[in-house]
C-alpha cells in the first residue's frame, strides 16, 4: 500500500480505505508477504463491474435518445403548424 500511496495525491489512510472497499467488492485480492500486503486485480470482478456500467450507460443513453426525439418531434410539430414556440 505504501508504494501505491506514494504515487497518489491522497493520504495513506485514504488509500487504505479505498483498497478495503475494492476488497469488499471483490474487485481485488490481497495476500500477505512478510510485512507487505500485495493487492492484485480480479479480472472477473472487473468484468462484472464493466457489465454493470455498460448496462447503466445503455439505459441512460436510451432514455436520453427518447427524450431528445420527443422534444424534437414536439418542436417540429409546433413549427409545421405555423406556431412559433
């Protein structure tokens, strides 16, 4: 953790807290080697996270598209009818 903390603009306790969250979320594994704790990324955990984020963004973009099309259609209908919004 010390090596990670040296490279980041946050405190060692903050790095430790973030690593604990990643460990609890099963996104990393940790093993003790002497006095060091070595962290390793769990690829299957990251795949699950990627799938979740992809699903979220797909739904968000679909909703945005529907709202934009609805707004465009409402504006186009009003303009074609000779009324200025």
